[in-house]
């Protein structure tokens, strides 16, 4: 496979991935899961002005000895300023980061292996949502 054909297939796969990830983003998966609720609460804490490097989850009522690093939640609070505080606003950052990861996987695989391997890797990642 030539690099031009591989690039064209990779662009097509990235468009398919974007469609699959943005399609019904506010209703799929149904409801808000516990991990999303924790992310939303931390992002709202950032929005209220309490910016930290590490957020302890004990004050949030999770009763665990764990926490979260703050970079994702700081960026999430910024993104929700543009997209709003609905489900779309809280989920769009994860989708955009996932699409960026797909682009980086292709770029790395084409340099390390071949265009065929890079397109194959992207194809598997496009349909594998988890």
C-alpha cells in the first residue's frame, strides 16, 4: 500500500470515528455514570475558583483513598465555558482527546511500521469504543 492511499484511508477512518463518537453524544451511553459525576463535580470545583494539582475524592463523598490529577478537570472547566454545562459540554473534551489520540496512533505507526499497519491499527481503534 502506498503512503498516499494509506493517508486517504486514514482520513476516511478518522471521519468515521468522529461520526461514531459524536452521534447521539448526549444520549449514549444513557445516563451519567459515577466516573462522569466525579469529573463534573471536580470541574465545577475548578469553575468555582478552587484550582489544585491533585483533588482528593474523600471530601466529594466517595469514601475512597484515591484522588484525581487536576489537568483534565481544568481543561474540562475551560471547555464547558464554550460548550455549556450540559452533557455535550462535559463529554466533548473526551471525544476530542480520543480523536487526537487516533491521529497520533496513525502518525506513530506509519513511521515505525508501515502505512498498512497504521491503517489497520486505526481501523481497530475506530470501531472499538472502549
